């Protein structure tokens, strides 16, 4: 079965699996370098905007993303062609990074304003929030707001979920009446029905911010939004050329 999938989808899956094995079993610290951080954080490195979408922190995260890519990716690669498909995939991943960090920006801005009101300099928190050189004594000296800001700045963003949500969105736009079987749901659901449910769920979870929820829901929404805009523009151009 694995030989039947398209070349780029196969390559993406192989890269993700190899990096997962490397970062979880051979070089655990490598994950910190591949993960993405808030761009103004001391932990941020330029390459992370690409590498974060090929790294995963757990088996379930990896399996879900790669199985979804395996299910929907080959169809898109065949329709778009290899060059456009890889551009689409990477752009969706980049879009998820941007939108997730826009949400972080407003959250961090609010925390910084609260700290200033308490005569705490947020710039000092930024300077010390370095995942590669954690100062535990400094962290322990912070008030709860300072600790929350510190944790936001050193929390890694990993996974292909943003790009995968873009793939799912593109599939739903191109094949809205395709019937999909989902885990725990005994009946098939059309793609045009499932997509709004998934988006609404991510919006709800993103704004709710339940305690213990470490999923970057706004990254998912970012990938879905970019996927929607990209594939709609591609589809409109195809229809325009078809009329000539």
C-alpha cells in the first residue's frame, strides 16, 4: 500500500517518522531546536518556521497527522502536481505559524501590560526566557503573571497539524460531496459538512483555553484558512482558463 502513495506525500511521511525517532529516542534535545517559538522570544531561530512542521512530540500526534496526510494528500498531489503541492503544504504550515503567533502576540501584550502595572519589567522576562539556557532561579522569583509570560515564550510549537488542516480544507473544497468515515462516528459524513464542524470545534477550543489543553488550535485554524484561500484561488484560475 505504501508504494501506491504519491512521491511527495511519501517523502513527507518518511521525513516526519525519521525526525520523530531521532528526537524521541536518539537525540531528545534536537526537538527544542526544530520546534518553533514566539518570534520575539530568545528561543526563536529562523529555521524553526519550517522545521517545526516536520517534528512531533508524541506517537498519537504523529500518527493522526500522517494518517490524515496519507488519506487526503495523494489526491491533492495528483491534482496540483508536485511543485504546487509542496508549495501549498509549506505555505499552509507557515500560515498556521503566523496566525498562531498573532494570537500569542495579543495574549503576551495583555500579560506585559499587567506586569508593567505591577512595576515588573516584561523585557527582563523576554531576556531570560531562553529554552536553551533556562534560569530556574529567575523563573522561581517571578510572580504568577511573569511565570505565565515566561512559559508562553518557552513553549514549543511542533507538528504538521497546520499543514494537515490545509490539506483537509483543500480536499473539502474540491470534493465537497465526498463521504468520509470518521472514528467513533458510525455513518459517513460529507466533506462539506465535516469541515465546518472541525473549524467550529477548533474555534471553540482555541478561545476556551481549557486547563491542560496543550494543542495549538489557532495553528490549525491558520492552516485551514490559508488552505481555503490558496485552493479557492487555484480553483477559480482553473475555471477561468477552462472557459477559453
